[in-house]
């Protein structure tokens, strides 16, 4: 039997947040145990689940319920404070679309830069550049500084690069906030392809009809714990019913 | 089940850093940083040298009579000191803020944090490269340069970069826990211009101060080594070379281990 792609075993994540303004003196006092500089904040507690290859999973929950923290754990950006999360293959994660972009550089340079973040070399990216510009609807702006693009255009650019990425495991965190209706159709087509493929996807979004459409399974997080894990339609309905 | 052990984390990190995909990311980040800086054009590069040239002229005018008499190629002697100390101050100051400035990237992307550090230092390293190339050219013009110089250049440079990276990494962590580290370092780092033999010679120091400047200041052995390369045809003693290699290796290894241990906690607090 093949191993699950993700296996979480009583995973928990604790952040230590500052209680007071930091200074060298306070840091030294804390070091010698005279003053506590931070307080604990448990973002996730006792999570145990598995994810199989090819699954499309929606993560739902209120703000601060731990969705982004769980995605960061899956992406290997942070480590659990206790328990464990084993991920067989690192995912391509898209949290904030402006990550991996340099606003001072032209759009084309940013395509290469973000392409590298998505696992593509210059040689692979070169033939894709016109397609990406076309897809993001910024054909004439290839050599304009990224700063000149609107927030929505920058998001479309990032997503257009992601659409060409060769990853088999994808993680999206509230990715479609600024997208217009026209580009949303393109996103829709991408997710329709993804849904029919063997790729694995974990996604958070407050657009529940979108999640129901493309995810078979949903995990509802509540105050850092799994409240419900099961078929997407059922879990999302239960969540919506409670709100 | 227990948390990930330190050794496993170190091995996983090394594997990830050495992966071809990561090399592509790092290369693109360095390329982007240099392209977005002033140094990617010839004129921009020239502008970046103005500060060094003005400082060289000022120190030469003030100190050449007092300290430059017995030193052949005193302008090159001065230039080497200015370049190394300036690089140390500027690069560590840049690195100090690397985790705070790039917190969004560090917490929201799979780009290894080491890449952020290396990409940040790449701009300063690019300028250092141009300045050291000028030193090499001057050394050739003076007739000091030899094959020994060429042979020793890379190991000494690598050890120097390792020292700067080590100090910068440690500072970037401290800065996450105490924000006034920036002010303290701004004052403290400037002292290196005076406590390192940039314009004076170690022989001109009092017997009490000499061992302190030579052995307790981590920049001094590098200055001695680079001056041996540029001014004495690479006549560099094994103890000084060993001192440089030891300082570079120890500083980077220690700082990286501390970085791996504390980076998560540091980013929680930023």
C-alpha cells in the first residue's frame, strides 16, 4: 500500500507572541529568566489526518481558525511545535500573489523570477512568456515596471504563471480575492482541469460554491482543531448552517 | 510522535538548499536584486565607487604623511582597508534587517530563508567584486601581484564572506528579539573604521593595544591577508591564513546553527 501524501499525527502549532515592546535589555532579562517576553498562542492543536494523492481538499473555518497556519505546515514553511506532519512531496504554495515579485523590475523579469519560485527554469519559461502575458491580459506591458500594474493585474500575472507550473501538489490560500469576472473564467477552467487530473490540491476560500464545485473533501477548522472532516458538500453545509 | 530533531532539520535543509530547483530560485533572486540596484549598469557601478574614492582621497590627504612614509603603495594599502571595512559595515547592516524586511516572504513562500540572506548580500558582494578587481588592477600596475596572490585570493575572499555572513545572520536573529540592536550596531560597526588598521599600521600601535587589535578584532587578519595579496605578492604566512579560514568557518557554522535553532521563534516575534 502506498504511503499517504500527507500524514499529520497530533500536530500542533504554537506561536510565541510578544507581550511588550522588545529591547536588548528586555531580551537579556528574558534570557536570564527574570521577565517573560512573550505569551503562547496555540494556532493549531492535536490535528491528525491523512491526505492521499489526487485528493482535492477545501479548508474552511472562520478567520483565525488556523487555516493559513495549517497550509504553512503543509508547505514546510513552519514546523509543528508538537506532533508531526509528514509530507512526501513539497507542494507549490501560493499564499500572497505578490510574494516572489520585485516591483522595481519589468513584468518579464518578474515572470522569470516567479517562474523560478514555481519550479521552472529560464529555458522552460521563455516560450511561455507570451502566453502568460496574454493570459494575464497585459500583452503590451511586458517591459513596464511591475509597479505600474494594478493589484488585480499583478494577481492575474502570478496566477497565470502558476497555471503553467509543473507541480503535482498545489496549495492555495485565498487566492482569488482581487480577480475580475473575466479572469475568473480562466481560473475556473484551470481548476476544472485540476479537478480532473491526478494532482493534489488543498485550498482555502470563502467562496463556498467554488469549493463545493472543485473539492471532494473538506476540513472544517475551529479554534485550531478539526471540527469536521468529510465530503465537501456535507462539511460546507454544516459550516454554513452554524454561521 | 516527537518533533523533528535538529539533526534531521539540518540534513533536510542542506538537501533543499543543494537542490537544482533552489539553485534556479537563488540565481533569479540574485539576478533580480542586482538588476533592481544601481550596480547593473556601468554608470551605476561607477557611481557606487564615488563614496570609496572620496574616502580614499580624504584619508590619504590626512594620513599619508604620518603613516604612509614607510609603506610602498600606501594608496592601495588604504584602499584595501576601506573596501573591506566598508563592506563589513554595509553588508552586516543590510543583513541585520533581512528577516524583518522579508518576513512576508519567509512566512508565505517556500523560498528558503537562506536564499533571502544570500540574495541580500549579493548586491554588496557585487560591489565588493568590482572594488577588489580595481585593487587587483592597481596591484598589477604597482608590480606587486604574483601567481601566489592569485592562488590565495579566492580562499581568503571566501573566508571573509563567510565571516560577514555569519555576523549578519546572528544580527538578523538578534534584531527580531530586540529592535534597538539596529541602533547599537549602527554605532558599534562604525568603530571598526578606527579599531582596524585601515589607515595606520599595526606597528604604530602601543604594545598594549597591538595584540587586542590583531587578535580580538576579526577584521584585522583579513586586512593583513588581503594586503599581503595585493601589496606583497601573496607573501602570506600560514598562521594568518589559518586564522582567516578558522574565523570564517567558525563564524558561519556557529551562526547558521543558531539560525536554524531560532529562526522559527524569531519570525514568530517579528
